[in-house]
């Protein structure tokens, strides 16, 4: 089925989308070619869709200009024995108006209008081109440009040079996919006998078929004698009447470009990022950013603060002398409040060690390898860049994330104060016992009525003081066990909170950009498939 203009529009839009997605990632030559095709096709469809531009191309002296004159019934084209003759393209349009915008776009300066009663010839624009094989580079460049731009091509060959490699290898074979919008004319057949012509036609037909040009008709003409010219004109008229050459040609262009993009993309199925590898990256990046240090700090700070309150007051003051690890790191509730978003170094966490950095790199490497496995190199580089591109921002965000995390250590446990109260009561008990022991005899003698008791020969005051000390130490021991358990729980919770905060930053600065590349690759594949449908 021949493609419709609507379908071409969809294909073209898909090709543009694929080109955009592959920009900077796909093979530059392939993407560049596809970009040109998309641009050219877009320009052509925006111009006269009623007109069909057919160009006569071929080697010098094959008789293009002679045929051009014969087909148009004019003498506009210069025909000569000297080679090459035609140096610039010339156009003839039939009817009352020339499609000037289209001819401007084709950059054909020499243009003529031919009046005709034949309605069927209207909308045909015939071009006489220079040769593709002369010594003049400019000629070949004109031909190459026109071959890319016109709607249909008629290749004119002569009996001597019909098998010429410059034509077959340089143009016909590479254009095999465009066979539907091409014709081949064997001109100067008046120079051949009937048998020679037959032989020549069958030889050329075989050659074309082998080159994949089965769909291109072959016509024999003599521009001098006029034989075959009306048949050729009829085929051109039929091409114009179908009004499909332009859409067909552009669809073939778009498909060819899309096929090349598809080959460049390869068959890789785009994946989602592997979850366990993501977790590994979060873990190692978190460690490198100091999560472990902060967790240890939370544990130690809780122990230190808890011990200071619940410990035996006569020795617990010692633990106050140790510096608070969280304050040293500029962390904790108060520190978090002090941090402003514009701070550069929010925390005083040390820089990642070489080992930590190596682990981060390895984790990222594995993540990238998994994500980009099977992708062409340009895409692997883009995924790599996406994973590493925001490093500075990430370091800053990780630090902020850690600084902002509420470590839940600002206020201690409610029972610490109770223990502290009890400890001081027990100290009072000790003091009271000692006072009873030391001041008891004097008070008893002065008749205050305080009894002087003793067990096993030891004064009761001493027993009371000893009991106070013992109870205080036991209470401190119990407190220590509880504080240690609390410190562990706080550390676990802090790790969870920190990892959550850290993973948000990593998600935004690493995983999301990498996933965006995978999505982009997927978009390119889907667009290429749509362009080929
Ligand atoms: N016998 C014979 N001679 C022809 C025929 N067609 C063209 N010629 C001659 O071949 C020579 C070249 O013809 P042109 O029409 O100028 O050829 P061209 O392909 O336009 O050549 P360039 O402009 O140089 O590319 C002229 O001398 C023509 O008279 C033909 O069908 N039979
Ligand atoms: Mg010529």
C-alpha cells in the first residue's frame, strides 16, 4: 500500500522525535543524516503538494537535454557535442503558473512555463540536470543535491555507458530503496539494431534487478528520432496523476533514515534501575557522606548525656568532661536550626576517605553497567554523565540532608530526671547516715533523744550511708543498661532517618538523571518504531 500524506506526517514527527532523543548520543553521522532528511521532508511537505518534480539525471552526453527538449516540445535546453554541456539545472512547468516557491527551494534559477491544453501535464515540473560524471565538481554537487530533493528521478543512459560503475555504484545501488520513485531510460536506441537493442535492454534490466531496482521501469527512447518519447511522457503524466511521488519519496527517505537510526540504537531493552544496586549506592554514598559517623555520634551522645544524669552523681560528672560528639560534628537539634540553606559547609563531617570513595565509584559503576548494558557507546557515556554530572550539587545536598535530619536526641528520656532525683535522694541518705554516725554520740550526750543504734558492732549511721552508696551504684548500673539500650535504639532510628534523607538527595541527583537517560533511549526506540510503521 502506498503511504498517505497523513501517515507521512506521523512518520516525520516520529523521526524528528527520534532525532531529538538521539542528539548527542547516537552516531553523529547517522543522526546528522536523519536530521537533514527530517528538515528536508518538513520543508518539502510545506510546499506545493500538487506539483511533482521529476529530474532527468545521468552521465554526460547520454541525451538528458535532448530528451528534456523532446518531452517539453521546446529548445530551451542546450544540446551539444562538446562535453559537458549542461552546467546548471533548468526547469519547465506546464500550465499557467510556475511553482516558484518550490523552484526557489530547489535553487533552480532557469525556469520556463510551457502552455498546454493537456490538463494531465499540469503540475509536472521537469528538470534537466547537469551530468554526475564530468570533470566539474559543481555539476556532481548539483546532481547530488537534486537527487536528495526531487520527487522522482529519471536516469538517462546511453548504449555505450549504460553499465557505467560511476552511475550504478555511485547512485543506483545506494538508491535501491527508492526504486519505486525512479525510472531508467535507455536513450539513443536509434544507434542500435533491433537485436542489439533487445540484448542491451535485457542486459540492463538484469543489472537493475540484481541491484534491487526491480520496481524501476525501464524505457527505451531516441531523443533524436522521437521514438519512446511519448511513452516516457505518458509514464511521467501517470506519475503526476497519482499525486503520490512526493509523499512516496519522502516516506522512503524517512523510513531509510529511521532504519539507520534503529540500527544505531541496537536491540537493547531499556531497563529500570536495579533496586538492590540502588540501595548499595545509597549505603556507600551515605557512608562516604558521614552517616556512620553521625550514627556513632548519636549513640555516644545519648550514652554520655544519659550517663551524666542517671549515673552515680559522685562520679558521673566525669562523663560531662568528654566533649559532646554531635556538637563537634555541628549536628543535633540546635545545630540543625543554626544551618541556613546557603551554608556551604553545614556540618563538620570529615571528607570521604579513599576507601569510601572507591566503594562509591564501584557502586555507581555497577549501577551504570546494569542500566546501560547493551547500549551503544554514546548512550553509555550519557548514562555515565547523568550518574556523575551532579557530584558537586550532590555532595552539598547530602551534607544538608544530614544536617537537617532530626536525630531525636535533643531531649533525653523522661526517666533520666527521675533517676537523677533518686540518685540525689540517695546521696542525701548517705550524707544523713554519715552525719548520724559522726554527730550521733555528741547529740545523744546533749539529750536530743536521738538513739545510738548499732548492728554487729557497726553504728547504724554507717549502715545507712553504706546502703545509700550501694543503692546508688545499683541504680546507676540499671540506668547504664537502660541508657545503652536507648543509645542503640536511637542510633538505629537515626540511621534510618539519615538514610531516608540521603536517599532523597541521591534519588534527585543520581537515579533520576540516569533513569531519564533510560527513558530517553526508550523514547528514541519507540519513535523510530513509529517512523517505520
Ligand atoms: N543518435 C542520437 N544522438 C543523441 C540522442 N540524444 C542525444 N543525442 C546526442 O548526444 C549528444 C549529447 O546530447 P545532450 O542532450 O547534450 O546530452 P546531455 O546528457 O544533456 O549531456 P550533458 O549536458 O553534458 O550532461 C548530442 O550531440 C545529441 O545530439 C539520441 O537519441 N540519438
Ligand atoms: Mg545536457
